[in-house]
C-alpha cells in the first residue's frame, strides 16, 4: 500500500533559524498522487498547511514551502526563519488520484519545538 | 475556516459496552472519513463514506465497527462491543470532493479520545 515517511521528531530549533522537515512517499497507483502538509497546533485540530497537486510545482503558506519532486518522491517542508508560534506537529500526506482509491495516507507526524 | 465538530471529546467506557462517536462535518461536504491514532503511533485510516455507503475500509475497521449518516445528520462511528485495543483518539474528517486532480482537502475535527477499561 501507500506510505509516507517523514523526519522523526521532536525537532528543536531556535527562533529565526531555518527549518527542513523531510517527507518521502511511496504510492502504488500509476498516476502521481496529490501531496499535502497538515499541521496541528497545540489544543487545535489538524488543519491544512499547503498542498500541491501537480508534480514539479511548489506550494507555500505562512512562510512554509514544499516542492513536489517526483524523481526523488519527496515533498520536504522548509521555512527560512521559524517563529515560536510555528511550534506544532506537522504531517505529510498523500492522496492517490487514480484506480478508484482516494484514501489519504499520513506520515507519523513531526513535532516541532521552536525556542525563543 | 470550516469546522468539523466531534462529540464527545473524551469518553471512558467499560470493555464490552457499545460506544458511538459523533461527527458534525462541514455542511456542504460529501465525503467523510474516520482515522484512529493510538498514543505515540501513526494516524491510521479506518474508513471513508460517500452517498450513504462505505467506499473503502482498512484492516483496522473490524466487524465490531460500523458507520452511518442517517438523514444527513451526524456521521457516526459505532463500536459494539468495545475492546481494550480500541482505546485511541478517533479523528473525523470531511471533504467536498475526491478524485484525480481535485486537490481534495480534508477538514478534521479535534478528535474523540476513547478509553476502554
């Protein structure tokens, strides 16, 4: 089946430092899947951070970026300068786009702690 | 933004009893999902539901599990009877569309923490 592997947390960085959370995926369907980053802030539900549905494209939101790389089957999340408010758990996910199976598969989540 | 509400947020139940977890999805959404997350582990897909029917279910969706959305009201997950290994946080999600290049975005609730004792 499909799988998503991401950086094991917790990841601890200081405010204004750069960040990268790795995500690689394996999809069983022939067509390229849609890729997502979701985030769960403390005390809140899971919410979409960004998504890319076309291989080769980049998505961005709230200063975060991720590029859909179909050659390396990766979708790493990056931010040039993190803030304390970015402390949260980040989930990489894929959704197939063919074969009648549209079940979203999530990674294990990466906890990010940003120190002031 | 759009909200998915889950009721209850927490429940403690004796093993063997029945439990119903309720989900109020985003109002115009058509696809509904349940995920299960055991403490410290990955969030795992259980089932998705559309037009009154289960579309797909995983191996985790045991015979004791059932889902329904009667008359467009709550989307429910029922476990009968419960077992100790059912202790987890259950997340409900909904989406408007699905399929190739739809970019379907799931909207999640905050989860229902179930403890079976």
